[in-house]
C-alpha cells in the first residue's frame, strides 16, 4: 500500500472514531432509531467505506454489517448503491461549498478571499481525498454528477468574484465573471490532480502556489 494512502487511512480512522453518527444512534434503543438519524448514520458509514475501498469494491452487505441493520433496511432508507453514492457526493459538495463560503466570507480584500477560499479547498481535499478523487478523477458512470458539481463550484466562485469586483469598481460583467471562475476552478482542480502524486506538498504550500498562479489575472480583472 502506498505510504501516502496508508497515511490517509490513518487520518480517516482518527477523524471518525468515535463517529458522531454512531454516538447519535447510540442514544436510541435498537428498532427505535428515527429514520433521519439512521439515514445520517448510513451515509456517514458509506462515506468511510467508499473512502477505504472505492465505489466498485464497496458492498452493500459490508455497509449493512457496519451499520448494524439488514440490507433491505439500507435499501429502504437510501435506495441502490448508486443512489447512496450520489447522496455521499451531494453531501460532500454541500460541505465543500459551505467551507469555501465561510472562509472567503471572513476576508474582505480579493487576495485575502482567494487565499482563504483556496486553502479551504485544499484542506477539504486532504481530509476527504479518496471521495474527492472518485468524483473528480475517477467519476466513471458519475461523470454527469461531477460536471454538475463543477458547475456549482463555478457559480459559487463567480459570485465571490462579482462581490469583490463590485466593492472595488461597481457593476461587472456577470458572464465574464463566470468565465473567469471556470478558468480559476480549472487551474485549482488541476493542481489538486497533480497533488495526487505529490502528497508530500502541504495544503498551505499548494494554496500559496495556486494564489500566485491565478491572482495576477484576477487583479487585472478587478481593476479594469
């Protein structure tokens, strides 16, 4: 097993033990766990399983064993393995967007916003590397889902750019901001792909490199 991947699995074990979802379920008697609580447990357990084994090798039998319910219960709660994976990806995308917005929202200047948002992205990838790779690098049958999430990211970054530009110079071209956001996201995702084979580089160093690459063009846009 590659050293970087074994490090990641140790990181997963440290961050999910004891798991918050398991603690929440333990508050209820078996058979009395509310549906919403059980769903959260199943999705959290599935995220860990997909991270460990990948989509193809993950079995619903193993998932049901880890959760402590029968496989028909898992299907009744979530649906197929494909539906379960999409729920995991959707949750990951929501969490990523929330972290980027929170990080960027705490800064006022465009460069500070870019630094904060980029660092939040790379830290997120570091903590959820296997799931992110399955989405961004090995999407396979989920390519359409990956494209939809990239579009969400484009819109998110475009919104941040528009806000920063309007504070600096007034109304800006929304279409142009979307184009720039797509280019920025492409550059940052490209670095994240490169990071897959260079995991000795820290999230902080990679974020600094990304900012040096994209900020000159952004500053020209914001001051034009």
